[in-house]
C-alpha cells in the first residue's frame, strides 16, 4: 500500500508541475490556428506584435500552412499600452514622431532583454540600487498624465516592428544627462534631442 501512496503523490506532483508550466507558457503566448489567406503581416496587424517576434517564437518559421497551429507572442494589455503611451508622452513630448517610436522601442527592448524586468510595468517603474527610477516620469509624476494620440500611435508603430532595429535599450538628452556612464554607451541613433544607445 505504501508504494501506491508514493505513486499517487508523485503523479499529483507531476501533474501540478505540468499545469504550472502550461499556465506559465499561456501567460507569455497564445495559439492561433492558421486560416487560408493568413500571412505574417496580417497576423502582425491582428495581434499587434511584430512579424519577427511571431517568426522567432515559432522557431524562425517563414511559411504558414492553413490548419496548422502557431504561437503568438504575449500581446500587451490595454493597461500596458496606456502606461507605455503615457511614458512616451512624458519623455518625448515635442520630439519628432520617430523619436517617440524610438522611446517606446527602448522599453520593449528592455522587456525582451535578460538585463531588465520582463514586463512593461516593471521596466517603467524599475529602480536602481540607489533607489532612483530608470525613467524620470515615474519619479516626478508626469507618468500619471494622459497620453496624446501621437504617443498612442508611436506605441502601435513600435509594436509592429518589435525586435527589429538597432537594439537600443537606453536614451538620454546629451545636454541634460549627468551620467558619464550613459554617455559611454554605444550610440545607435540620434533623433531630435535624444541620443539612443545600447
């Protein structure tokens, strides 16, 4: 009878681990059954994720076949999109549209990087060991202000091309930046008043 009890415990434990892993995978992706006429571009627009990220999560698949099931990467919630748009609005107000897209891209690149937290909220509200916020609007309260249409459009644009570009994970205004360390990072692009770096 002891062996039966051990077997029941082991089976229950294995089922619990499997369920946890399945739920963890579900939190980061969703499944899509490919229909005739589906393309990566259509799926990108439908789900608001980049073509590259759909291909990457499916093992760099480049062809779709009707009837097959593929994974779609994590789709941002309305809260995450709004929070990101508010950050873009606060950080890049008055900057060119391309600069707003680049600011949103920095946050998305951080979410995708092993060096930073893996959610929009955690990246935006992250603090350094010294207690300083990574993004000024999280510290000074401007993050609470509503985003304008340009900031919202910039977020959508950044999502469409997520995973592409030069891999910027930092940006700063060289006229106001105090840190010598940030100025030592390899520059990827300069847009308006912001320098982007990795």
